[in-house]
C-alpha cells in the first residue's frame, strides 16, 4: 500500500449483473486483506458489491443497455454520467480506478481521466473482447491501464503478445462453482423430473428478443415429457421480473440463482453470455441462442469475424455447444439440439468429455485473491512503472470518447462482453 499519509481509496465501477458478481468478489477480498479500506471502495455498482462492502454512488442500472439501437438514444445521458463520474474521481483522487466490463463506457471514462491528469493506478478487470473484434482498443489498454485482468487464458496471451500489461491465473467462477450443488429446496421440488433450464437473460434486450422462442421451446418440451423451468434472475429490475412472470405463466419458474436451476437440470437452453460459462463449469450441456435484430445485428455481423459466439466453444476440443443465431433460433431447432444430446448416449459422452477439457482450461486458483493482490502490490509500488504522459494516450474512439470518430457501441456477442 502507499506509504504516504493519503488514505487508501479505490473507485470501482461495473455495469452488468455479471460485472457486479466480479466486483463483489474483488471488494470482499480487498476488504479482507486491507480492513482499512472499509468505506473507501466506492463508485458505480450493483447490490452484490454493496453487500460486499462497496459504497454505491451510482447504480449499475445506469449501464444496463445492449445493442446500438438501445444505446444510441442514451448516449447524451451516458456522456453526462461519464462526465459527472470523471469530475468526482478527479476531485476525490482515489489511489486506484478499477473498471469492470462495459468497455465502451469504461474505456472512455479512463481515457478521459488520463487526459485530465489522473495519475493513479488504472485497472481493467474483465477486458473487452479485442481478440474477436475492434482490436485497435488494445492501444487504449496499453496506454491507459497499468493492469489488465482478463477472464480467460487465451485472452491473456492475446493481450501479452500486443504489449498490454495483462495478468491471469484463473476464472473467478472456477472457485465460485467448485463443488456447487443445487439448493435443497430446488433439488427436492424437481426430484425425479426431466428438467430443462430455460435462461432468458438478465437484460430487457435479452428478454425482448428471445423469450418468445423460449416459450415455444417450453411448450414443445412439455409435450415431450420434459419439465421446462424458466430462470427469473435475481438481479432483474421489478418491471422485467413482472414481465417475465406474466409471459411465462403456465410454466414452472425459479427465482433463485440461475446456476442452481442449471445444476438441477439435465440440460440448458438460453441466451449467449456468462451463463454458458457457468453451464460448462456445472457440467451441463447448453443450446446457445442469439436473436440479434436490426442495425445492431447487421453491424455485428459485418465487423465480428469469429467462428463462435459462445466462450466454451473456444475452450474445448472443438465446439461443444450448438449455436442458433437469429432465424435459426426456432423452438423446433432448439428442441432438436437438446434431444440430440439427451437421447444419444455416445454423443452425450463425447460432449461431456469436451466439457471437462473446457473446465481445465479455466484455471484452478482463486481469482479474487489474485486480483486483490495484484492491485495492492501495484499500489505498493511493485508494478507502477508506466508513463502517464497525456500525449502518449492512444486508442479507438466511440460515441462516449472525447474525440469520437470511428467505433460503434457495445454489441454483446461473446460471453456477455463486447
């Protein structure tokens, strides 16, 4: 930790439910290692990070957006939010700024801070998917951040090859889901049933563009003797929870953690995102769907040059999860893919073997401890050696950047990030 008399303070910001999970893990570990930080981890966060000891100056609800069609109208509001946040950071001058996911907002924020003279530690936890598209953002990661903490080993290697100060040991879900079992209430409720978990997502965009297909899937599964159960994510806003309940009336639902439902199920079908990584760690097969619409989809398909949208398919020996995109994501196709796995013992054994390989590629250490130690060691002067000359700050630009010119806003195709 710093040796001067300035109190240690950390600005922490996340903008998604999954980001809130990671921010909460980091906050809990920081406070465990440095109790004096109590009350001094502040920023934009969700309920989990607040419960872990963070001080929410802004709610992460501010950034629950997805796709160009949804984000562009919000740009003026987001610019005002970014500017307010930057002023607050510059006034309070925290020892470190740690941003989690939501890259178009957060990279823009950190770039603005650097150009405004902020010289503290800057950390990017959950780096943008520069390996998939918009790789020019590596320039921003290299020039603005002291530490980048990606989730996956292949991301870490990609960043190192391009001169980014990347550090990695394991994915945080490895520890979180180690030995995980479904809650007793859930296990008892569905004991003996052929449960299929249906994951409609955690954002309005997800639900709006995927729920109809999943409701059709549920009807077909029910007719085939399965028990479809919809996950109603605990982090959903009250209006979205009501909408989900109303539209899935007549089917079973689970209000607890989605991972519990997946563990109790035979298989999973749902929207691309972090849920696919959780399913892999829980040893559950998943049919991944993504029903992109309008301009967001057209731009994504034009710019993203990757073979798969689901992270587990990059970690296994060949693709393990079928991906049904846009018009392919029909109830009939979803059920067909589920039945191919559930009804064919040989195929099931092959996929289960691949899932084990993917699990091993996720690492085995406790990620939150590693993150906290990396940040605290850097604050103690062991890793701070990078120039903070504003003239050397470079990187891609977007609608939230001080000098907007050539990039588009977040489109979520790969594992809940962009």
